[in-house]
C-alpha cells in the first residue's frame, strides 16, 4: 500500500509538476517510476511502468460453461494505479468539492473515463465532464461498502453483499476490478462479479435475494469514452440521500491524508458468478406466460418447446449487453436471421446503441425489409431501453417507439388491468393523452423527464391506492408494476412479442399497428437542442429562466399567446409547455437533465405550421433577451425557418 490520497476528479495536470503544484519545484515530485515520494502540502500517485495489458474474461453460458474471451486485461497482470497530482491548498480542494457533485447525473454516477491524469482537452476546462479513473472507482466502492454496512446494521438489508456487472465498454472490466477491491476493502461481506450483464438483470439479482446491492457499470447510450455506475438495492435505485452520502464518503477520504490506495487491484475475495442465466430463465418464463394468453378464448394451444416457431424477428443489440435476447428467441423457435450486433463488442462498430438514434432505426428497418421480418427489436447498450420496427398491412415497415409504443403497451396492459394508470414523462403528445383516456381506457399521468422520476411517481400513486401499472418515458425506458417496476427493455420486448404471437394466432397476419389506429399523430415532430455557448449548465439554466420570464411577462407574453394561439399548459410538471391552436400541436422548452443545453420539442400539423406558429416567434422571443441571444446557440431554429 502507498500512503497517499488519490486525486479523484476534474483536476487537469499541466506540463510539469512544478507548473501544477504552485510553489513546489518539480524536483520534489517523483524519484522514480513505480514509487511515490512524500511532498510537502501535496501528494502524488505514480503508475507502475507502462505495459500492454492483455488477458481473458469469462463469459458464462446457461450451463455454467466458461468460455475464454479475448479482452485487454489479464487476471495475472497487476492493473496500474492511475498517476495523479494535486495540491492540498484550499483553492484546489474547492475545485474538487465542486467536482464531486458533478459526478451525479440524476440517479446515476457518470463521467469521462481516463486511465491516467495527463492533460486531456476533452476533460479539462469550463463545463468539461468529470473524469472517472480506476482509483475513483476503488474509493466509490469503499464508500459504498460503508453505506451497505449501515443498511445491514439498521435492518434495511439482510447483509452487506454486492454483485457487479458491466456493459461491453473496453474499460469496464478495469473499473469493475477496482470497484470490487474497494467494496472488499471497505468491509462488504460478499463481493461477486457476473461479467457482462444488463442493467435490469443487476436489479433482478437484488430483488431475487442473491445480493443486497447490484452495481452496473455503464454509461448507456453515451459515447464510448464515458462510463459510470447505476447502483441498486431490492427497492430499486439507491436513494438520493444514500447516493449523496456515498459521494460524501469519497470526499472525506479525499481530504484525509491517511487514506490508503492499493498499488494494484487483485481479485482476492471476489467471486466470479453467472447470475445472468437465472435472469434469462426468468425472462423466458415471462415470455411463455405472455404467449399463453389468448384473445377471446379460455384456452389456447402453446408449444412450450418452440412457441415462436414461424416468427421472424430481427434483433439489433448494437453490440451491447442485450444480445442474449436474440439467442433466447432462437432457442424458442424464432428465426433471427439478419439480426445485428448480438455479440458484445465495446468498440461499438455501428455506433453506441440507442433505440432513439435514426441510424439504428434505419439499419433495423432495412434488415427487417430484407428478411421480411414480423418484428424488429432495438436495445440500448445496457438493455434497459427498447424500441421496435413493425410491419404495416401494406408490407412496409414503420417504427414503433415514443408515443406509439406507450399507446400499444397501454392497450396490452388494459386487457389485464382495466382502467389502470400510466405514468409518462413530460414530452408526450396531446394525441397520446386523448388516445389513452378515450380509446385505451386508461388514466394518463404526465410527469417529468427521468426514468427514476416516472418510476417513483408510479410507486407513489400505488402507495396512494391508484392502480398505476406502467411508468414509461418516450425514450423507451419502461417499468411495469407486474415486473416490480424494474426498468427493463427486454421485458418490454417480452410484452410486445407476446402481443404479436397472440394476434398472429388469432387473426393470421395482422399488424401491431392495428392496436393503435385511434392514435392521432402530428406530421411534423422535431426536437432542437440548443447548447450554451460556454458549455455551462448554469448558463443553460439561466437562458431557460430568461425565456420563461419573457413568455410569462404580462405584456410580452400576452401578445405572443394571443397572436399565435398559444395556451400555457398549467398542469405541466417541468420546463414550459404550450399548446398551439386546437389540433394537438404544442411545443415544450426545458433544460436538459444531463447536458448544458435547452431542449425544444415541437409537434405541429406540418412544417409550415411549425415555422409560422412556433419556431419563428420563438426566435423573436430569444432575440428580445440580450443574455439569451448572446449565450445560447439557437442557430438550428434559424436554419429550420430557412
């Protein structure tokens, strides 16, 4: 062990140590590679000599057979401790304290990965993303262990056990090993690693009693250089209070000069397990139950060996964690010819998978057209979101996502839970509300963006006696009460496949789109993302506040609303939402949850309507404010007007 405190975030190392450590010449810094030397008022952590890291990762099949996989980190090689420098002056500490809070993004921890602390223009400067190193992962694990021990001692959990999974990102294994070492050294009673996994599987490990805590290492759809942690207990995501307590624990260790950091991450005391097989088996059982449901009949015949025989499904897992779903469908008889990216590959050759991405939708659509598939399924990197491509009656293929997906799932759920409530995020369409209430016969509760927010809102409604059966975002995040409100893209796919199988058996070859024929949709649907010019979240928030105040000003606001037929949605829970006319058109402006920008969602009957009644007056409104026009890049709105 080396008696040092690691620098954890946001500090950018400049040219020489002397230039970085104010008033301390570089001769004081390091004596040799692989050693650490005490420095007055500063600390240094130096890596072992650089070497190529290579080795194997164990992929576990359902039969517990372990197959070697070629990756870049061998169990036999010590992982180098990340080199870092920092000053212990109060001004430097203030920078770090600000940085700790920026690690938390909603209910997750997210940051840019860096194996070293060398200067990196992507992670330095105003508004830059926080940096995630193996050393930070270790101390996060150590602090999490303290949280788990507190839960165990208070009776909130049976023990202080944890399991780690990850998506295929190339640096995920390194972070997993550092996290496991931190948990172990922090006193966790049991630490296990299940390798590549999906996020919902990690939650399932907790709710099924395998462990008291699950840690998923993923950055979802964010670029490959990002990574982070989603932390679960049997009740769901780790609560905000405990998450903040965990970050505070890291901050305390950072400030404590007696904190020890290992020179290498070993795997002693860390179990290698195959919990994914159990989760996949649970999904299989759920799929069987869905297929066995019959429309308009008391009983139906089901081939429980190959119930999907004759069904063609294209799965696009984007080389993320959810490729196992295609393999399971094939075992159940489905023809998965043409499926894309079902083998995990952290290089993401087709881009980081995101069911909202137009290129992923197009690639999946083209594969469905080639194979004449019945259904296309798209998953994000960690398997907690899904989108679909479905066949229309005329033989063409169309996306089933956003409002359409919410509508169809509501129809499916209403068959089992008549009159139930559906909680959505804030950007759903006016037409969706009409469909849910008047056609599907369910209650619509529009809430806020953020998958944990809609889930918690649904749970609160259940606690108040409301039959809330689904919490869903237009992004594809979906959690159902019958599945313990687990945010699970693969379970969403189970529901859609079950519906497809039922209507195929009942009606021959209908389209899934038939179930949402009453959904009114706008022809022009577009989102504009307007970044703050200085890449500052504070600036973006200030720009939104200026726009909101201008819109609600008694003189300016009244003129705008009267002239363009605007009607402020007083029931909206975040940002500002305005109905335009009476045909279902609307726009919504809100600050992004994670990025320094404003999102402007526009839905209108056609482009001319959007330009004339929404976008043009919005540009005029922006240009009324000197602050907004000088600090917000609204060029996309101007370009849209033409």
